[in-house]
C-alpha cells in the first residue's frame, strides 16, 4: 500500500531577532491510509510547526527551507498557495485546539458548513445543507437541523470542537491533521471526542496525524507514534512497541514520568533540566545535556537505527537484542 | 464567487493559527534565551524609536520643553520687566530693531512693546506648567479613585463610576468655565479647575485596566499571602496599569494645555501678569484685523506645534503599549 | 507515616466528630456554599416590579460542601470545569469568602478569629495557582516577590529579605543568583517553582495546589510533582491538591474527593476509589483514565454535556448523564453517606434505590 503522505527531511526555520530557530529539523515519516499517527512532543519540540508545514501554513518569519512532503505522490513543498488552498479543506483538513480558529463567530454554523461544501463541490445549496446536516449527525450532535441555525457562541467548547470535526470530514478528506484538539476539553468530553474521531476515521478510512503533548491520548488512539524532541523525531514505531519498550532515553524518560497507577508514594522518574533553546541547540544529539546515558560520542550527529520493521530510533546506544527479535 | 472569504473554505481562518503559533513560538524562543531577554520597557523603546513620526514628535517635544524650562536664559528680553519696556517699540513687525538697536524683535512686538519671541517662551512655560501639573495631580487623584473602585467593586465601584459618567457627560470646557467663574483667576485656580475636569478620564482608564489585573492570579496570590490591600493595589496592580495610564496622560496633558489656552483666550484663566499662549493669542486678537498678524499668529503656531508634538508621541505610545492594536 | 493510616479516614463529617477525636483536622469545611452573582440592583428590581422577568443569575459554585483534611494528609480534589473545585480551593485559601457555612482551622471557626489570629490563618494557608504566567507579577523581580509577604508578616526584616529569598529559591531547586530577574526570563517550570517558593516563604502548613502542574510539560510536571513530594516530607506540609487529572491525583493523594457541579459526589481513600468507585460519575472518570499500555483503546464516554452551573438539573445533578438514573434522582438530592468504612458517596443507588 502506498502512503497517503510521505515526508522526507522536512526543515522549517524561524528567523528571529536573536538568530535562526530550527523548529523542524529534518523530519521524515509516512502515513498510511486509514492509519493514525501520533506526533508527540513537549512545547517547543516542533510538533505543531511540523503539522503546519505539511500544508504550507507557515507564516513569516517562518520558512520551509528544505525537504519534501508528498501527498499521494504529489509534491506539496513549493506548491503555489492557490493550489495548496484547493487541497486544504478538501483533501487535507485540519482541526485545531481552539475550534474558533475554524469557526466564524458571526455566521451561523449552517451557513459556514454549506459554504465549505460549496467551495469545493458544485452541488445545490439544498444538497449542501443536507450534507452539513448529515455531518453534524455523525459527530453526535442531537437535532442537527436546529443546530445548523445556531451561532458558534451558542455551543459549548466540546460541541464547537465537534462542529469543527464535522467540517473537517465534510469533503471526506484523505488526511486530517489534528493539533491538540482535545487539550482544552474536560475529561469526559475529551473521551467523547476521541471516540467519535476514532469511529469516523475508521469508517471513512481517513488517515490522521494527531499532534499532542499527551502520550496517554495517543496511546489509546494511534497506530504509530513519533516522539519529537527539539525539532527532530527521536523515536518512531508502532504505538504498543514504543510505549512498552521505548528505545530512546528521552522517550523512556517521558513514558516513565507519566504518573501512572503503579507508582504511588514513590518518586516519579524525572528528566532533569529543560528543553534546549532552538536558537542554541547543542551539537550532536540535542538531548545530550539532559541524558543520563550521554557519552562523548553523543557530541557527534546520532545515527538513525532501525532495530525492527517500522521502528526507528535516533541514538548511538546499541539497541538491545530483545527488541530486534 | 463573491462569497465571504472566511466561509468559502476553512482556509482563511486556518491561516490565523499559523500566525498565532508563530507568535507563541517566538515567545518560547525568547524565554529560552537566558538573561539576554528584553525587558518590556526596552522592547517598547525599540518599537518607539523605529517610528520616524514618533521620534520627530519626541524630538520636537523635547526642544519645546527645553525652551520652556530655560525661557529666562533663552529669551532675548524679559517681557515682564516693566523697566525694560518701551511703548515706542509697540506693534513692531518681525525683524525690527528696538529704539537703541540692542535687540532685534525676530517675531515682532505686541501692544506693550514686548518682544513676542520672549513672551512666547515665557507663555509656553506657563502653558506647559499648567498642563503638566494639572495632569499629574489629576493622574494621582484619578488613578487612586479608579484602582480603589476596581479593587473593591460592588457599591463603591458603582458609586464612583456613576460620578465619573456624570462628570464626563458635561463638556469639560463648560465645567471649567463655571468653576473659574466661581474661583476667580490665578494659576492655582486654573490648575484646580483642570484637575476637576480631568480626573475622571484617569479614573475610568485605570479602573478598566485594574479590573483586568484584579482577576489575574498574581493579585489573588498577593491577597492569599496576606499582603495588605494598599500594597496590593499600589505596588502590584497599579504597576501593571501603567501602559494605558502613560498613554492617557500624554494625551490629557495636550488637551489640558489647549483647554487652558481656550480659557485664557476667553479671559477666564490666568491673570494678565502671567500670560500663557492662550492669553497671548487673545491679546493679539484685537490687532488681527489691522494687519498686525504676528501678535496672535506666532503664539497660535507655537500652541499648535506643541499639541501636535504631544499627540504624535501619545498616539505612538498607544500603538506600542496597547496589545490589542498589535498585529 | 501519613496521617490517613493513623486517623479514621471517615473524616468528612461535621465538626462534632473533631471535638472528641484524638487528632483534629487541620482544615474543615462544614456545609460551605458559595454563590456568585450580583444582588438585584435598583434597575432590575424596578423592571421586576413592572412585570419584566429578568433571570436571577446565581451560580452555585459550591453547594453545601463538607470536607476535612487531617494534618499531613494529601487530599486530591477532582472534577471537571464548573464543578467548583477551584472555588473551593479559593475559599479555603481565604481569597473568596463563603456565602454560607463554616470554615474551621485547627478546630477554630475562622469567622470568629481575632484579627491577629486571622492574619496567622491567612499566612498558614497558601495557594499555588494553575497558570505560572498569570500568577507572577510581571513587573516585579523574583526575589522581591518571594520576600514581600515574609516582610509584611514580620517573619524577616527588610535587611535579611534578600538572603531569605535566596534560601527559598534554593529550596525549590532554583539558582538563587537569578533572584534579580523578572518572571518573563524564566520557563514555565521555573516559574511554578518560584510560585512554590513564594508560597512557602511565609511558612505555611497547608498548601492548596490548584491545577499546579496542569500547564507544564510532562517531563517538567514530573519534576514539580517530585518537588511537592519532597517538600511535604521535609516541611511536614498538608496538601489540598486540585486537579482534573486523576493520574496526577492518584500519584500524590491519600484520599480523593470527587466533585460535580458544586457538590461532593464521592470521597474515599485513593485505593478504595480506584478499586471500588461507587458513584456512577466516579466510575466513568476512573474508566476513562488514559492508560499508557499502548493498546488501542475503545473509548466508552458518558453521554451528554456538562450542564451549565447557571441552571443545574434538579435532584442529583448527574442524573441527565447517568445510565442508572431513576425517577427519584430527578427530584431528590442525594446526601453524602457512607457506602463502606470511610468511603462516602452521594448517590441514591446506596440510599434506598433510585425509585425505578
């Protein structure tokens, strides 16, 4: 099967007053149709910039300086904005942490959804409304007919996020990029959204890139997970493998520092120090200053190892045999 | 195809987060740079200097203030030294020399034979003195009232703000005229009148800024720590209300100067012995029709330039310090 | 080691119990309610007189809450937005005044305290806030912020203040050399440490942590949680740890209290709450705690939205979302009563049935 999206050595930089920040520093991954990729990292790791870079939504002073993003074989980097715009919303949709990014506060939900349908498909207004209605129904919004005539402020946060998801699915996109869409929501509402997202993506065979700082969400949702640190993917692989047997010291630390059931009363494993400034990345492995296993060799560019099919780790440490087996 | 761009596709709204996230990122990048980070003040200064109009206004204002402060040293004559005045020098056009040829009246003389340039420098000093001191007093009064209203809320807030509304619903010139009619003439009287018409602007500005600060966690933290109300208001909250206060103070000093000029022009403000720019204009007004334009014109131009300079600085301060106007 | 082992944990009773009990709760709330909203002003009263129907906008942020915390105990307070957990924290910390009910500190009603005792209470109960950006005054230097309150309380003199600030910063793991900097020169995790130092500087014995790690990155969150644990041991602190994240609360707490729309719905030891959650809402929350086992999860969410606190449903607030709700739940508010030793729940399932 060919990947829906194939990213190779993507690089995005921000020219700031204090120097060049390498927000995305050589990121590569593939997304298969119908698969969910969890892109996990802490603030400043470049996970959101990666998401925005994929569809050419990087504003000055940011700039994609290299690499390739292929959607169904078609190169997106360097594509004119008009063609990218035709692609966004139809083939590739985006969901944001704040649904008001997609919703216009002064227009009715129905109007916005109908216009979204009409923007890409030459159908009648009536038909567009019908599709909007069906889409709202699919994300679990009761009495969609009434809801179409409501304004965004009449919805709760969770409802708005549902509408944003419904809009994202309107054109049955092949790929959805979701940037922390449940972070601002309550726990019970969050699991409602996750469940709907999971069902829809499975039904429509939509590939999803789910950007999150929360490993536990990705753990329940994704097929594959990529862990980012300081603009790079340091580990990538099937979710179950990465979470149960993380190889990169950062991924190990990250997973160990989630306060889970088994650790009550004991100290949490913690990663000391702070994420490095993107303006002054240490030479070689960016995690080296915080890494308990750092050696002199880490000052050189860490090699990419592929210990098993579908697994990747960017570290000099020898990979234990049990993983490869 | 002429649909509103926002709905046409979720693309236009989609562009916004990119900008936002860039901003946020710039924030993290900045905070990550240890030590070398900019203080808000230095950043504001840099932005201010980047604007040529603002710099022009600031330079102009500095020159004017300098001229006003050192009026005695800079003025060719002392226009209020009656022994130096000679009625033979009255109403001379610009460029004339005085009787014994010791002084050239660059901007002419008025009906009493006073050198206009000197009179204007002295007048500017009076104008700025009245404008700034009334502004500073009104700021202290207004800021105190505004922050107390915001901090305590409830009926205190409602009561104070209704007075502010009442005050602001009357034209300031009218209020000032009534007050001066009651108080009589004098520098102290006009400052008092200007404070009374201006404090409400400061109170309203500080209150709205302080209401925002009041709800922030650092104020709750200060209360929780058991720091007294007065330090919480004045040491914590007021500091963070400074940006809008600085802006409104600049603009208000400008309007105080012009208000004083208007009142003096109408003969209500300052005594003739301490003429401000407004009074100078008024003095020359009688001669305007007889072609002696300079007596009114030059003080008028100076007043205009002063107010423009203040407003240039004020406008750009507002652009810099008001986060809502930032793109 | 911790107090809950020593003390009978069924401490969510009124002050009557504490009077005879061996160990007195450090903090106790009895039937505390907090309403937000304005009293009807002249204009709206006039409008009401003229027949206009203006809705009275009262939010019952807290509705007759009982809670007690033993010395040395860590109580986790869990709930979703609008459940009143932050309001509860602020009432305890003295930032908000309760509308009705009583707050006791070491057995004494705070309302009856003398002015100097009241000041002492203010100092003894401190709070760490959610947003480390908003909770530090952006225009004050860090050292000044840390030493301000100790000076105000006379704990240190102005001369010693700078050294004291340095000591406090060192205690929370920050370089004391940074005390002349402004908050914007610090990262989120460092700022939260500053907040902790500021709170500890007045030598409190009770710390309310309101979502204190929610805005931090996972690896930084672990650092701050460890710091909380260390400080508890070294300073003998008692915590009320407010969070929406059951994982975090589970890690820290001896006992967990669950709130829903202004009411306490369940209170139990951490072990009991996770092994036998009683209230249907608690069960749903516990079920939804994300696990890091990498298995593709089948999300089984509870239906429905969280109702607006402006118009909470009658009876049990949870009944519109509850699969087991019966007719009684729609009318009668369930009281908090024991379902097992020290384990309390407010649900008609344990109170004579739902009437179905």
